[in-house]
């Protein structure tokens, strides 16, 4: 079920980017034309993060402490990387 959700997320982000590219082509002077492209890219970038969040929740519920600690550590690394990228 989760895999299908992530698959459809990929389809949706691709569709958003395609609509945005069409809007940029049709309305090159519109500041709103790039919005669907940015939304699609954001969805695409957040997909791996959401996979790690889902995995963390599953490991916590299953009582697998080592795996939960590892996935939370990965989330911390992702958060620190995003923070460092935003700071520069």
C-alpha cells in the first residue's frame, strides 16, 4: 500500500512539472507559471524523506529499537543537510 502511494506521488510530481512546463511555454511572462514546476520538484524531493519517516514509525511500532534509531539518525542527517544548505 505504501509503495503504491509513493508511486502515485511520483506520477503526481511528474504531472505537476509537465503542467508547469506547459504553463511556462504558454505564458512566459506570468510569475505564476513556474509554481507547478516548483510544487512538483518539492513533492519529488520530499518523497525519500517521507519514506524514512514512514520506516521510522513502522520500526517504533514494531519495537525494533536498533532500526528505529538508525532511521531517526538518517532523518537527523537529512535535517542537518537541509539546514546547512539553507544557511548558505
